[in-house]
């Protein structure tokens, strides 16, 4: 029998049969893994536990390597309950979980992403979470092999006045070099330049990461669109 114990983040739940559910978890040590949870649909305790973003302790086991495993799990942190009154924060959870569910490969360790996601989930209780969410998406892109480099100018090597990013290379460009080509480049929000958060920064940051999520990840996959919650989050920040 194959089995292991771990902690993880609930990233998706899909009904299966009359009462069960197929649950996908990003675990600390075993990457993204799926399994069946008996009673997922008709147990009030399990419905409360199996909310996207909640952190759980679990045992997973299957009779053979290729068989769908089963989860036995308990809640560690009820993240969803702490942000229940913040519709945008809930949307951010759904967006992050949707991206991980869509693009992470099965059973491939991503301990850094797990820890970063836990940090994001706990940060959602603060007013500064939107900027943290954008940095999470940048970290997620890097984890998937598509890093955005804002450490120095791709043309001159300078580390100051980095105002734009090349959509082709994902590397920063300083203001002096960017100005003649500004219409073809992506703007870097002020808070990512170390200048503090200003109006429009969050919407700008989400458009920046959305470009790379779409043109680096989505176009290399079989999916037709990013998770609905990701588009809804960006639209809500555009109208804020």
C-alpha cells in the first residue's frame, strides 16, 4: 500500500458520486496531489474544512501506484472563515488556488511555493494583501520557469529607475532606455520599484503578471483561459 502524511492547502474540490469529492491539495513535501474524500458533499464538517485556501493535516493512501488515493484530513487553519467578509480577498484565494490547480504538475515538490502561499493566505487579513498577491504571482511564474527579472536593466545593467519590463524577455528596462519604446513595454508599478504603493499600482501589477500568465503559461497549455476568479480579481481592482 502507498501512503504518506503531510500538511497542505486545499486548492480544489469536485463532487464525485452522490456524496464524495475529489480533493486536490498542494502539500508541503509531496507537491500537488489528489484523492477521494468520503462524505465531502453531505458532511457539514467536511464542507467547512474543504474550502479553497484552508490548511489541513492529512493522511493519503492508495492500494496501488496508479489508483486514486484517499484522504483522511483535519483542519489546521480555517483561512476562509477569517476573510469571509472580504469579497476581494476571497477572490484572491480562488485565483491563486485556480492557478495552482491548473498549472502545477502532479506530485512534483514545490516546498517554496507552499510556504509562500501559506504566507499569502495569512497576509490576507491585512490591508496590504493586494501587493502581496501580485508578488505571489511573480513567485508562481518563477516556480513554473518563467521568472520576471526586475533586479537590473537588461540594456545597461543599472539598478535604478527601472520603470518597464520587456514582454519578450521578462527583464526590466530603465526609464532612459524605455522611453522611446514605452508603448511596447509593460509598466512596473511604483511599489515594485521600492517607491511605495500609489493609486493604480495594484491594477497595473495585475495587468503585468496577467500578461506573463497568459503568454508564458496559458499558451503552452491545453487550457483556453485563466481561472475565472483571476479575471474577476483583475476587473475588481480596475474598477476600485
